[in-house]
């Protein structure tokens, strides 16, 4: 079995700050995803990447950048943190084709003061 | 755009009694449906993935899919207090099995 590791687990930022979240997977999966989870709004897709150096926008990409530096890693940058923002960011991965499982990391909890 | 709704919002059952959760979706062309469990401050654990109409069992968890009725359910047999968690229904976006639309979840409490 594999694992998805997200760092940091907790992130406290200041309004206007640029913040970077990191994700590593050892499944050797092709596709990786970043989802945002807000209380009362469920999970929404921010960005995904189907291979190294590929980047595709999800429904919530405004205000974020992402980078797939290599197959095993996918990072997400909050370009300007919003005051009082609180959310959990979940990284996921899957094989590119077919009806396959999507596995999730344990998340990074963001608080902006 | 696919919409996914879950009911009930919260559910309390006694240990050992069957728990039933519901999920409706708006676009029947999606080809796969998943149930995830999320314990507080933890990631998502996939419970059952179902791709065809009918039933699929994974241990104590059984999913029923009825694409014509735009409905997928999850039944938990003999629930235990450790099953207390948020249960999320996820529907794939047609053409990309990894892009998921999630419901808001059902919070399940299992009382000893």
C-alpha cells in the first residue's frame, strides 16, 4: 500500500501572506488533486494534474497557484491569504485511467489571523 | 454541473442497529460513485466504490445504486461507536473518474 503525506498539518498565516502547502505520494499515481473543505460547503476541487508539469484548473482555482514538480509531489500556493479564512486542504491521487480509487491525505488545516 | 445532496444531515443510531444514508445526484451519466468516511481531523477513507446499478458489499458496508432514480445509498450493518464519523458521497465527473463532486455529508453518531 501507499501513503499520501501532506505538510504542514497546521498552518497559521497572516492576511495577505503567500502560503505554500505540500503533498507527496508514493503510490506512483499519475494524477494528483487539491481539494478545499469548508464547513457547510463540502469539498471543492481547486487544481489537478494528470502528469508531471501538467496543471488543470478546478472549480475554485482563483486565488491559488499549483505546481507539479515531479510525479510524486504536488504543491499548492495560496497567493494572498484572506483574513479569518479557515479551511482544510486535502490532497488526493489516483491512476489516470479507468474506474480507479482516489486516495486522500489527512489534510492541512489553514487558519488566517 | 453535477449536484450531489445527502440526507439526513445527521443520524443517531444505537450500536448494532442498521444505519442507512442517502445520496441523490442530478446527472445520471456519471460512471462511478463512492462513499467515504471522515473521522474528525483525519483524511478520507474510501468505504465502497460502485460503478453499476445494483448492490456492492464491502464488509459491513453496502452501497445500492439506482441510476434511473439518481440515487445511491449506504447501509452500515451492526454499526459500532467507532463508526461515528462524517460520511461523504462522491460522484465522478463524466470523462474523468478522479474529479469528484461531493455532498455535504451525513454526521453519524453510534450510541453504545
